[in-house]
């Protein structure tokens, strides 16, 4: 059984993997689309960024994107 944190993290990863190229996505857009609390999602995405799974940009055109190609991301038990 997965925790809510793991489920939401996977939902966010799948959403980002579905984006074209190097497009960044705002946390608010992911949260609204996947029905996840923005505050909770922010914490999850920050952890994934610190782990090197995601990249982020600030300012206009900013947001989160995958730091690796989707096929290189693996989930450990």
C-alpha cells in the first residue's frame, strides 16, 4: 500500500512526463489537475527536486519539469 505522499508524487511525475519537451509546469496547475493540496504538493516536489528527479525555474515561464528522461526514472521499494 502506498502512502498519500507516494501516490501524489507518482501522479505529479506522470503529469510532468506527459508534458512536451522541456516544458515547465506551475505547481498550481498540477495541483488543480490532479486534485492535490498545493501546499502538500509543494513539499513533495521540493523533495523530488532535491533528489535530482525534477528541475525547477523561477520567474516568468518558471515551474517544475523532469530533470531526467521519463524512461530513466525508477521507483524503489
